């Protein structure tokens, strides 16, 4: 036997006559005993009647054409070749010339390589300039180094003119007296600036204070 909620599921099909003969008879007998389901069935019949009597919306004259155009567009998008296939198809005419050029370049390089190696070996006595040289202390004022903290280690920024542009104490005393002595020393310190490809450049170096004495 069906329960009440199961009959409610079948009410819409009952009103539209979509049930089998046995199911329709079971629902009919249930409606005779259940006032709630009977009321729901009447509501569904009234709704169905209103829908049948509702005016039919006008269909645009070109609706069929627009549907066919839309279907054709969707079909084109789904059948459109993948981008990798299109790229390979575009590169195909250039594949043979490119491969030929690469092969020719490789052969020319292999032919000229022995001559290039011998030329380099013949000129091996040339003076090779270093790519980069470090900054080097030229002059300083060591008179007050002995009175400063001997364990003081500083980081110096040496500019392209060989002067100390900035400093930072990494280790040691940072008392006002030691800072004053350090600044006096750095004021008179002059470096040969670091070079990069032969041109002066800024460099950061770390030095113990005692290394500032020539």
C-alpha cells in the first residue's frame, strides 16, 4: 500500500492521466479517504486548466533561422582544429628552409672551427684584462686607530671615486667616542675604486678597523 506522501508524488501524473490503470485506481481510492490530497489534486487541475487557457506567446518569424545559425556556430566551434594543429600547419612551409639553414650553419661552423681554435691559441700571449677588480686602500689616517676599538669590523660602501660613501658597524663597540674616531679615519681614507670591465664602479667591502692602517 502507498503512503500519503507517495500519493502526493503521483498527483501531478494522476491529473494529467499519465498513470497506469492500477496506479490511477490506487490514487483515486486514496483521494476518497484523504481530504488533503484531494484538495491538492483540485489545485493541480485548476492550474492545468489555467495553463491550457493561457494565451500562446507569439513566435518570432525568424526564430527557426536564428536557431539554425546558432547551431551552425556551435558546430563550427566544436569542429574547429586545435591550436597545435593550426600552428603546425602554419609552420610546415618554413620547416624545410629552416632545417636547411641550420644544417648549413652547422657545416660552416665545423669547417671554420679548427681555424678559430688555432687563432685563439696563437694569441694566447695577449694580456687578459680581468672583468672585475676589487677596491684597494691607498691612503688613510692611522693616527687614532690605536685609541679605537681594535675588534671593530665595519662594512664600507666605496663609490666610483674611491671615497667612503656610507658605513655600518658589523662588530665591536658603537659608543659615541668610537664612532667619532671611526668617522675621522674614514674621512681621510681613500681607495682605488673597484672596476667592472675597466670602468670604476661602487663596491661594498667588509674590513676590520686595523686593516685601514697602511
